[in-house]
């Protein structure tokens, strides 16, 4: 078994052996990553605020506050011909892969201009032309679907394309995740399994879900490297994801990347964790102090290559972008009732219509 089946950052020898791809990022790259992290933050904050004000009456808001470094660090190495399968906390990933933000917001509001034309909800959408794979509410089941896409790419000889999929640590305990990860390992598929370990599967803490305390320990059973990375460090996440992409493009198979982070908010907008008291307030405050946004900003300022003025909190253009996308979505047409009978499968006839 390969010696790489461990956290690459565990030993000094590994750190020296592995190239650092972050060193290849330009100043413009770093500014774009900073802007994207703020976009992810404001995406959540805006929707939470509008839900409380009654302007958003459709579905729950599943936030990713505190997990922005994962969203940006994992998507930044993507190429146009790669594929992504986001889940409910990864909505900005649709935009980072090429979907206009106005269209993402239209999906949130269930408008006719949305990818599903007002059917289904939130992250239950996709666009194969953009490399976006439709997801479902059955967490863990995204992995077999992602495997199917990766298997098709391999059969078609498109070895330079990679499939990136997300799950929380709770989903790794499901049969669908196990079967998919096992299949990916056996067939050495060009697949990257990103595990957003935010410490809680709804209200179930990590220690009651992962016996070893590390999701990455499971990877060796699937014959793939299991990497543990600080999920609040966007450049560390970027580095490890880039390594995984290079490995997959070489034909060396899948990688599991466990991004250790924390779900600062509740499971969704209806779940106020402080009120329900299933998490200690001290724990929440400890992780709030590790917020990836100020952490990245302080790093950039510390390099001496950026001024305070170059790193506003938040960037005004991002505020405008979010605001405009929301207003366009709200004012977009609702779907016509008759379209409810379109794009469905008629089992009796065995056809789609």
C-alpha cells in the first residue's frame, strides 16, 4: 500500500517532498479568492436575513458560514472540463463553476428562469454543460452518482477531467458513501471526495459518528489517500486539492480530503443551536475566533503585498453583485402552472415528457 495513505502534512519529510502550489498564485488570484470567500459569506448572510424578513418563503437556508475556505480552496483549481457535485451547504460552488449568480438565486426563489424552472429546491439542480451534477437530499448518495460520471469519463478516454464531490462527515457513515468510495478505489476513478467535517451531523457530534475521530482514516480501506487539512485555511485547502487533481489527472485514482472546520450556525435557519443547547457556547466562540475570512485577510496583509484599501470588509462590488442577483431573482417570472407536468417521467408509458 502506498506510503501516501496518510495526511501529507503529518511529517516534515512529506512537507518537503510535496510541492506547494500556493506559491504559483498571483496577486490577482489571491484577491479573487478573497472576493469569492466574501461572496460565499454574503450569500448566506443575505438569505438568512431575507428569510427572517419573510421575503424568502421557500425551503430552509443551509448556511456555510465558517466553511468558506473549503468552498473556495476546492473549486479554485477546477478547469472548465471538470465536474462538480455540490450539496446543500455548497450553493456558491454552482457560481464558482460557471453558473450566473442570478440563476443560482432564481433557483432559491423557485423562478421560471431557474435551472429546474421552479421545480425542486435549492441545490437540487445541475447543468451538465457547465460540469454541474444534480444533487439530492440523500446525503452520501451523491458519491455513487459522481462515480458514474467519473467512470463515464474514464471509459470515454477523458482522463484529464476530474469529478469533485462534497459531503459532510455524517454522510461517510452511510452505505451509499461506502459503496461509491469503494467502487472509486477499485476502478481508480478520477474522483475527489471532499469531506466538510464541521463537527456535527445535524446535532450528532463527531465522536458519536466517527470512532477514530478522523474521517480520513477510512480512506485506506478504499485504497485511496486520506488527507487531513485545516478547513479554515484557504491556501492549505487549495494546495491539497490541487495535489488531488494532479493525482487524478495522472490516472492514479481518487483522493479523500477531510477539511476540518466548524458549522458556526445551526443545521439550517430553523435550528438555533444556542437556544437548543446541543453545543456549548464556549465551543462556538472558540471556532468563531478561527473565522477563515479575517484569517486570510491578516495573512495577505502580513505578506506586505496588499494594502488595507485593497482588502475591504466586505468588497463593495461583491455586495452589489449579491444585491443585484437577489433583486433580479425576486422580480423574475414565476413558472406557469402547466409546466408542472413537463420534464417528468411517465412510468406507464416509459417515456419522459
